[in-house]
C-alpha cells in the first residue's frame, strides 16, 4: 500500500477505479421517491431559460408549490441534465456518479493538508469511494444535493489549504465555493464550525476569514428564514421527542458507518418520547464515551477532526425535525469525516493484505446494495422486508406496484400500511387508484374520498376522483372536482383533464381554452397537443387543427400519432395528396393510406369518396378491415344488399372479426330483421366481450324484438363497459318506464342527461314522468330543454301545452298547440289538437 500511496498518479487512479467498480451497476437504474416531484414533475427544469429564476424563486425547486427549497445551483445541474438528455435516467445517474468520483478524489487530495500521511490519504479516499452506506446518495438522484454540497465544501477546504500556505487570495475561492454549497443544500452551513475546529486543533486561526464565512452563513439564514422557519417553528414533533430520537439516531449512524449491513432506504426506527428510556440512555452514554475518548486523544488531530466532522455534519438533521427519522443519505457529508478518522486509526497499523480483503468486501457490499436501487419495487420491497412495522415503506411499495401494474398486490400492500397506520391518506390513494384502473369505480371513489377526508388538499386524489367521474361520463361532477384541484395548484395535467372533460361533454370551445393553458404550463405535454387538435376538429376548424399538429411536429417530427392526425385533418380539408404524404411519413403503406382516407371520408359523411378510397385500398390489400369500411360506405349510399354481402365477405375472410359481425347486425337492425340482427350481434359480443357498443347494439335488437329482460341485461352490460355513454342510460330508462319501474327510469334519465345533455328524447321522457306525477314545473323545464335541442319536436310541444293547461296558462298552451300544428302530424292527432285549440280560443274570447 505504501508504494501506491507514494505515487500520486497510482493512488488517485486506485481511488477512482475502486469507486467505478463499486458503482458500475448504477447507470441503468430508475428515478426514485422525491425525484417525482422535484425532477419528473418539475416543469421549471425543462428550459435553460429558467436558470436565473432558480436564484430568486424557491418555488422552482419542485412541481409542488408547498415544497419550496432554495437550491439554485442544484437546479441548474438538473436543467443541464434535462437539456442534454431529457428524462433518460442514465444521464442523471452519470452526473451523480461523476460527483462521487470527484469527491473521493478531492478527499484523497485534501487529506494531507488536514494532517494525513499519504498512506492515510489513500485509505481515506478509498474508504469514502467504496463505503456501502453512501450507495443511497449515489443511486438517489435527489441526493445530488448532498454530493454537490460536499464537493463544494471539499473545494473550500482545498482553498483553506492554500490560505495556510500563505496564498490569502484563496479566501475568494473559499467564500465562492462555500456560497455554492449553500446554494445547493443547507447542510453546508456546518462548514464554518468544522473549519473553526480545524483551526483550533492546529492553532492556526484566520479570524477575519472565519468571520466572513460566519457572516455569509448569517445572510443565508436570513434570506431563507421563510423556509427554515417553517421547519423550526412548525415542527413535526416536540423538542424532547426530537432530541431523544436524535440521540438514538447518532448511535444508529455510528453503527451503520462501522458495520454497513442491513441498510435500508427507510429503516425501522421509532420516535423516542423521553430522555430516560433505556435505548436513549444507553445511546447517550455511548456517544458521551466517544466524545471523552476524542478529548483524551486530542493530540491525534486527524482522528479528532474526523470524528467531530462526522458529528457536526449530522447536526442539521438533529436540529431541524424532519418527517423521516433517520436516512442514509444524511451521512454523505459526515462520512468524509468518518473516512479521515478511520484513516487516522489505520495509518500506523500494519495491515498486510487484510486491507485488500476489507476493500473488496466493502466493494462487494456496495455493488450488492446498488442492485436494491434498481427500481422502486426492488427498493421498497427491501425496505418492507427490513422494516415490517413501518407504514411508509408499505405505502411506497404499493405506489411502485401500482406504477408497474401489479394492482392486486398494490392493494394488499397498501392495506397492510393501513393496518399499521389507519390515517395514512397515501395508502387510501393507492387503493383507490388501483380500483380506478380495474374500473371498480365505486370502491375507487370510497378510498379516494377517504384520502381527501384525511387530507383535503391531496392533489392526486382530487385528480383521480375527477378522472372517475369523467370515466363515468358525469361531466359536471368531474369539472367541480378538477376545479378544486386547480385551486390548490395550477398543474398542466389538471388543465388537460378539464379540457378533455369539456371535449367529451361536447363543449369544444371551452376545451380549447384549457388545452392551451395546459401547454402554457407544460409545453412538452403531448396529450395536450392531441386534445387541442381534437377540439379544433370538433369545431370543424380543420386548418387550425393542422396548425396545432404542425406545432406539435416541430417538437416531435417523427411522432406517428401526430402525423396520422395531421393526415386526417388534411383529408377532411380535401388535400388528398398532402394527407397521403403525412400517412406515409407515419409509416403507413399505400393500401393503409387509402384505407385511412376512406375512414376519414366516412367520418365526414362523404360516402362516395369513402367508397372510392376503400375500393382502391382493397385492390392493393385483401383485408377484412377494409371490407368493413367499404360496406359502411355502401350502406350509407343505399346499397344495402351490396353492403351486407361485403360485410359477410369480411366475416368469411376473418371469422374472428367482431366488427364484421357487428356490421351485419347493424344492417339487419336498421331494416327490421331483428332475429338475424340478434344472431350476428351475439356473435360479435362473444368475440369482443368488452366492447360496449356491441352490447348496446345487441340491446337495441333485443328491445325491438320484444325481448325486454334480455335487452335490460344487455344495456346494463353496455353501461358497465362504457359508463360515459348517455344513450344507454336513456334506453334502459325507457325500458324500465315500460315496465312501470318509474323511479328507476327517472334516475336513469337523469344519469343519461348528466352524461349527454343533448338528448332531446331523454328530456322529453323525463318530462313525461314529471307530468304523470304532477310535477308540472319540472315537466315544463324538461320539455323546454327538449325543444331547445329539437324545435320541431311535435310530441314535446303537445305535452308542453298539456302542462300549461294544468297550470291554467291557456295563452302559453295556445302558442304551443299552434307551433305543433305547423309540423307534420298524424291526421287523428292533428284533428284532436285543432279541436282543443278551438275550444281554448273560444274560451279566451269569452
């Protein structure tokens, strides 16, 4: 070891190689935990133009407004990472690894200036480079704050070394790097006390420089008092609990530094309620013993400096009560001192080859620990295994399983968290979100509402509750919930969800506004571009839709979805050649491009063009999907026999094609061949049991065939599969009304209108129920709504007149009857109205 230590290039190379080997398996790991809000959901990082804001606005630290931190230098590195590689994790982990390599090299380089021999410097550098307890800081991207702050402080110490050698201008380097550390993480504030200790131990005081650093610390505290004050003056636990717990924590940290096994992202550790509990007393005595040993060995300057560095480095988390009681990444800066202390102890020991065994053991433990950090599931599964009585690891494992799609396991693990801590809103959120993805909406709502009872401002729970209402087609309730979420935080995803809600409810103009606001909050939000283009199309603003899609394609030139949407919009404008070019750029072949043109022509009602396009596609590729499109064009052109023949050819070509059987059923249903329609639609629903529209068509066929109970079951299945389709609720309500199940019918009509308020017949039928039970005002409101949608609705006018008569409002009844008589009516009905009108007019004259 001595030979290597005395050759500076070899020594530094060994430190770096050991570090690289220890962390060779970290680059492909995922983001973790707080990375979500501080990096992945932080829109401020996505433009280098925001870097100046980082230095004046603590709110840029996170996508969550309440998570304010003043860490501008750290955020600048994040923005650089994003500019170079987006959210590809490798680049982010590479920067963390590079910082750790630099820190290990700096500690090796700095150690001689602190009084270490070259041998001790090599031991300190290697020990710091490979110690397993530092694995969390290297693997956890958000712990870059600790790595970067430590890097700045080690550079500051290098500057102090230059000052000691008489280069007093180096104080500028010291002050600058210390300021950089403060602008990275508040733990840097321990630098002046550690420096004062170093000066005192060496009896080489530089009081002016130390005073300057202390003043810099004071300015920092004053400048960030709003953030620090919240932690100090609104603590999560009282002072007795905090200090008793941190006395235990001190021994825990010493133990993990000395024996780095059983490491965990969240260890099983309990709050201490008294200084006199046995664990706290024992821990206090142990720490006091270490302090006395240091006092007795104060002539061993490097050892005392290292131990005190370790202790002082832990003071910030001891002074400021934090939610997490102990954390391995809090050890990163203190471990530089620990490495110096270990080096001082081992410097005079003849290690022989045992140093190599120790080094390899630590490296193996680090490599093994890195594997736990591979992804969120492996990380939190390990934490649960090592801390089975801690609720948060269960919750975070549930969240990780949720993101992976293991929904049942996520539910089970989150229930385990609730068994430990029943008031854990995040566990209810996990369960509710899992049920949402399983489309078990009532259970999902129950758990999300419970999460909101515990924490009313829980944004993700509000967002997902709104998503449930939107999935169920209850647009107004969805909008109400989204607006509550928006009042808490203006977030791009919420603007997008509101836009999507308006779009699905048929209010494209409002949708447009919110999609634009979503893009204002996050210009990289693909879904918002897609929604905005759809909203433009829904308003038939086709050229505007093309412009939106062109804007999106400037960001993502090869995005096939945007290219297809652009092709569809161009096709709707009649720009066939440009549309074909866009389809081809999206990867569509010649036959597929003609098919796409045909599908767009069908949407626009251009039946002859659709027929032409599908025919050209079919000439290039004999495909069942193309035949289905051609058949629809033939059907709309009145070529019923040809359409039926084309659909049958599609079914013969692909007997598993549910669309073909559905279309055969659709033709038979349209022309009153109910039994044939039922047979085809039953086959289609058998092939695609989760397609709601097939069950809806089957229900219509069964209803028209007089098979009421079977139709009810089919409508109920259609509603289960597509709860946002208002027509299914209306049709089922009509069946219930026929069976005299009037209260159920009324409820279904209301649900139908909540999902689609543009159903004139639903308003009319609801008005009929109101009229029959004597709720005349409600009936009139329903008929008025029906007539607003369909002014030439004769039955609604006749019933409106009847309602006015019950209110003794003959003049309004006369107006309604006269409007009805202007419409096409059956002779018997016309005669009845004329008689009624004549009687009313005669009565008015009297």
